[in-house]
């Protein structure tokens, strides 16, 4: 099964039924899964998580991004406590079978070292029984000397490999490596191919400002169809120019996908 979704809720004006900011209810009319990165900046309350759930159908799936201290973007005074609080936060999603994955996106300076390998091995002990998805942003994990070991490391832990598409720049981009490491789920995150992706100081809206062509979408569709996982989720993050929703719908149309259980659609925006 292939699922398609976007990052964030509010930044998709073409989905909005009122004003320019889309809501959970708007979003759930079109897509069955959502990646939320708001948790990267800080934990939310259990009440807030339940409020998200109340706005979407019962089968709707959430991908929740790990906090920046959990993925080594910032140092933590108490790493174990950070993970414990995160587990408490997502408990309502686990109970309702709505947590598709915990996205652990590591920073560009998190390369292959013995210390970082040990940290990856520790992750699953800190997130017991949760589906952990790993996204690398340092290319060393995919160098010929390390790629097979990287995939074996994820597979041994039962972790979900996040296949990344991004602009290939001289600053050290991560290549697209279409390998599944978890039999149940593989994630694809499509960031766009704007050359500003690797430029120091470029804003996120510039780095992700890219509209995929039909030919590129067809390539992603073929990759998704041939991955050796029961489920594949394709997340579009190329939204600097508000292209993600339209590209996602185009992929859905190309693959002839149908998602039962969406929220009732008030208006066909596509």
C-alpha cells in the first residue's frame, strides 16, 4: 500500500476552505497521513495531541518528528527524560493506532562515527515498541564503504529507512537510496531539487521551493511500487512555493491511489 502526505498543517492555502490557512479538517479531506514537525521545536501536551486526533478520522495517521535534543541538533541536560516525555506525549496516538512513525531526522553534521552508531542503537531502547524512522543528512552514511553497514544497522534495529530526495550539491547532499530496511514501512521524503538546498544561510522557503515534473513524479512512483515493504509513505516537503499539495495529488493520480476513510470533502480543490 502506498500512502501520500505533506509536512505541516497550515501552510497549504489551496486546501483551505476558509482563508489561506489550512486546518486539520481541511487536510484530512485529501490525505491519509500527515507529518508534524512542530514537535521538533518542543514537546506538546497530551491534551494538544488529543485535540489533533479529534479533528481527523479515526484511521488518519500521524508521523511525529522527534525533538531537536533527541536528534542531536541541541545538547540536552537529560536525554533520558526528553525521551520519556516524548513517549508520554505520543501515548494517545499509540493507543488509537494512529502513530505511523517517529521521524528522527539527524543534522548534517551527524556523520558516521562509533559514537553516533552507539546513539542509533540506543534510540530503540529509549523509544520502546515505537516505529522509528531514521533520516540521515550527512552523506557519509551512504558512502560505498559504509552503505551496506548502514542499511544492516537499521534493519537489525527494525528501524524504517527514510529515502530522501534533495538537490545534489557540492556541499554534501544525501543521495536517493531506494532501500527498505523494515518489512512493514518505508518512508520517502521529497524535499525538492532547488540548488539553494545546500547553500549556507538560505531560508527554508527558498531551499524547498521546487515543483517536481511529471517525469520526476513517475520515477518516485516506480520506486514506491518496487520497495520491499508492505507499506510505503511518500511525504512531500517541497513547499517553499506551495507546490507540495499539487505535486502530491499528481502522484496520487499517476498511481491511481484511493484512500478510504478520508474526511468528507467539502470542495474538490484539485
